[in-house]
């Protein structure tokens, strides 16, 4: 098959022939139809990610069709439409059986090493004796096919277009889930969302679906703020207009001058995380942090902000238990409740994957989607 390989950090990905071994027990062969290009792929490709490794096949926002299943696979069969999950759901571990979290522990250690759960890889260089290539995030979806564990595939409505469904594999579900699962925004409440990328826009949509009365979105870009309006933001604020008084103004605007019931951080900037804590309402405001900060960075919060009732929660993949939650979010999209099309700014081929990175670096649009049939 053809796949985009990260050969060396800081170098463009190299699209080339790669061999994919057959699925083993508990594994599934998926033919990919579409895959989003995300910051996490670029972050690893750049070499800045301390846990990154090469060579590997990047990509984690995949959607496709089950081609074949290995032994003991019971919940999926040939022809099923699936979204790939970097955050699996085994259904049995200490976290999967608890409704409070989505942090499945079943295959974490091996996944972080670039292996499938049995400690080996299905990816290799072509030919006899070709060296192994490691998987990335347990997904490696910048490729025509992938082999993944059954527990890391969400079966979705076969009517859902896969070029849209793939966005639910990462940022969109993260934002929606931050509002719907982690914060569980109440109807009639006031929300502030910092950042209007894929995650922040998803959070705006999640707040709207929960029935929030007021949704203030803060970003640096006018274009992105307009997208936030399309997702249901009622107020837009430019982050760089008088940044010193930004929090003060937000607090004044909300909760009768006490701050917002819910705030969301979706920028990855620790200074913005602090703003999100400070803009949360005294007494019960909840700040949900979804952004991933740089290595070694810390969140600076005056403890009095917490004593006086503000709370801080982190959210990984929006707290969404993937196999159950992603199909439900895709159903909401199919019912017309989530407007996904504005997120797709560019459609590219696998060979153009590096252009996807360039577009992202230039903040040109929200998502480039690789279409494998192009
Ligand atoms: N928690 C998770 O599971 C998870 C999953 C996916 C992504 N993420 C993280 O979420 C964050 C957002 O991801 P994304 O794909 O939406 O990124 P993105 O870069 O597309 O969006 C970030 C947005 O923040 C805005 N921004 C930058 N500085 C700002 C400031 N000072 N004030 C207000 N807005 C500002 C940018 O203009 C941009 O629109 C990243 O840190 C990413 O790593 C987390
Ligand atoms: Zn992603
Ligand atoms: Zn589990």
C-alpha cells in the first residue's frame, strides 16, 4: 500500500510503498477513505514532541471501511464503516467500567511505544526481511489501509459521509465532548470559549447543543470568529484588543459581573488557560482545559481563585468513550444538529500531505482532509 512515512524529524513526510501484515486476533484491516491532518501529526513530525519516534506512519483522524477482521473479532465485520480512535474503549478496564472517565488503560503502554497490543507492528518496509515500521497513536492513518485493534474502532452510520466522519476522530469530538461530557453545560448558562480552531469550534457547538444561552468566543482571527458565529457563538471577542483588560471585560459581561458559568480553553497556551480560570464565575464557575501545553510549561493560578469556588478540569478527547460516544456524535451530525462542512477547508491527496502541514502552519482554514480515492 501507499503510506506517508515520517523518516526523519523536521523533514517532509515521504509517501512510498509500505507493507501491511494481516490482522491478528482482535485486529481489523480497514481501507481508509478519508483522514484529517491535525496539529498532533505536525508536532510529532517536527521532532519537538519528546515522546515521538521515527520512522513511523503518521495520521490519526481516519475514517474508512472494514476490509477484513482477524480471529476473535465479534463487534465488527466486513463492510462496516468506522472512525479510528487514538483513545480506545476496551469496555473492561478499571476506567472503562467507570462512567467518570474515558481514559482506557488496556493498550496504553504498547500504543505509546508504537506497537499494536501484542507488542509487534503490522507495518514494514517492502520485501523479505524489510524492517518494521512503528504505528503512530495506534492508528497510522496517512495510509491507504491500517490494521488496528477492534477496541480502537467506532462503528458509525454507513450513510454518514466518511470525509466528514473522520473529523470526529479527534478535534471535533474533543470540543463537543468538553462541553457535553466534561463540563456538562447546563441549559440557560453562560459560556466562554478561548480558541476557535477545530477544538474550540467543537466546544462552541457543544455549548449550543446543551442549550447555553450565551456563548462568547475569543480568538485572534476574525475569520475563525466568524466560523464560531456559525457554530452558535452569540458574542465574538478579539483576544488582542486590549489583552490586559480582556478577562475583566469578560467577567463584567457575564453572570451579573461575577464571570461565566463555564469556560473552555482550546489554544494550548498556558497564559490563555489562566485567563480561562479567571473568567470562570466565582462560586461555581468551571474551567475546562482541552489545549495541550508545551513540555515543561505550567499553569499559573492564584489559589484564591479556587477557594472562592472556581474549578478546573482537564479533558482528553472530550471525555468521550470512543466506541459508544463517537457514533452518537456522528448521529447528531446526520440529524442536522452539527454543521461539519465549514470545518473542511481543503481536500487533498495522500501525495499532498505535506501541503496539509503548510496550510495548517499558515492557519489557512480549519482542516485539510486527505481523500484516498482522489
Ligand atoms: N485534549 C485533547 O484530547 C485534544 C485533542 C485535540 C487537540 N487538542 C489541543 O487543543 C488545542 C487546540 O487545537 P486546535 O486543533 O483547535 O488548534 P488550532 O491551532 O486550530 O486552534 C487554536 C486557536 O487558538 C487561537 N488562539 C491563539 N492564541 C490565542 C489567544 N491568546 N487567545 C485566544 N485565542 C487564541 C488561534 O487563533 C486558533 O484559532 C491544541 O493545543 C491541541 O493540541 C487537545
Ligand atoms: Zn488530532
Ligand atoms: Zn478500557
